[in-house]
C-alpha cells in the first residue's frame, strides 16, 4: 500500500488498516495460494508480484514496522 505521504508498506490490512508487515516471501506465497483457491479468476499482475518480492527481499527484514501498525 502507498500511504498519503508516499510511504510504501507491504503487509496485511483489515478494512484499510495496516495490521502486520509482510516479512517473508513464504507469507506472500501462502496468502497468494489461499486467494487463488478462493477465487481462481482473480488476476494479480506479474508486476505487482515482482514488486512484493523486491520489497520483501530488500526492505522488510530491516525495518521496524511497529509505529505503523493499527494507524
């Protein structure tokens, strides 16, 4: 998600509220599999998947996301 101030965060949201960060590609793969099982016709652009993989690989493991949770 891109916040109003331009900050980008990958994670899990509930009703547009940031709940937990996406820390590993395994978490994304698990979520993606469940989403596709629930709705096989849903299309997720490859560019989005690549952006998530890049974010998780480069940023998520080194950031403290606690100040953004539930905000």
